[in-house]
C-alpha cells in the first residue's frame, strides 16, 4: 500500500511517501491511522489526534470509515488550505 | 480550464486569452489571491505551498464542473500556484465568464470559497520565530458551507 503524507503530518512523520504492508486487520482509514501511531515517535506525534487527520483513498477524499486494500494509494494530511 | 503551476501568471494576458474572439461573453468576474506579509502580529518572509500532484488537478476539475453545472458560464479559469512564494506574490487566479453578471460574480465567489477547503494545498509560513503550517480556519469552512445545497446533504 502506497501511503502519502502532506503538511504537518509529513513533517512529523519525517517523509512524504512510503510503501507499507499493514497487517490484515487494518481494513479502514481509521485502522490505518491507529496502526501507524505505533510505528515510532514521529508517527505517534503525527497521529496523536486522529480527528485532526483528513484522508484520500486513490486521490478521492475519504472518511475515516472508508475501506482500504492492498494496492490502494492512501494519503493522510491536515485539513486543506487552498486558495 | 485549470492549471497548477509553480510559475507566476499574467492576469491581463489570461483575461485577454479568454475573451479574444468570444464576443458572446457579457462579463467576467475575477479573484486574485496574494501572499500577505503578516500572520497575526508576526512578519512573514515567505510562504511555501505544498500540494498533492494528481489529486489537485482532479479536485480543481471537479470544482470547475460543479460551477458550470450550477451557473450559466461561458468559461472558467482556475490557476493555482505551488512552491515557495514571497509576500505580494500571486497565489491563485479564478476567472468566470457569463452572459450576465450574476452568474460570473456568484460562481467566482463559490469557487474561491470551495478552493479554500477542497483543494489539496497546505501552506508553510516562514516567520521570525520559525516555520509554521497554516491552520484551516473555521470561517473558511463556514464560507464553504454556505454553498452546500439542501439536495446535496
């Protein structure tokens, strides 16, 4: 699974992109955030408040209960600030 | 048309291109977003815009389609820059063209409101105290919410 990070999620995690294989019981965006939290200090800091995280699955905005699967591109980021 | 680019744009040239040979256009509305030199009581020396290549283009195309569906528009142009910008630099241009003013004025307002909350950009401000990511503002999500139609909820 390709995972992308933007904004302060990226700076806290320490990189913008990685290929990860989460365990089988990670079936939703919320599960992924929860699992990432345990992957190190940077991740723990980035995902300490799950409610502050927005997500996109395959470049479409997705809620935390959206299902994710192997081969998906999942992006995690703070609320967008365009314009 | 939408464009995502690091280089600057020329507002006059863009408007000339939109209107040349299109004498059915009755009016244009435009909005230009600029980099401010302050945040709260602090000076800003630069702003870096990060975006999500691929998704940004899709989202901007979707916003253009939504505006065209809601209003009678003859043309739409959205240019959004990314990369490191200085105070005073142009960030974004929205131009809408319609036979009568209401459609272009309203749709231009709609597009810039929705860009704030639906376009995947993040802004990093360089200040004297260090670099800070700009937080999404509650007022922006209220402004965006005004355009949600009852039929969409």
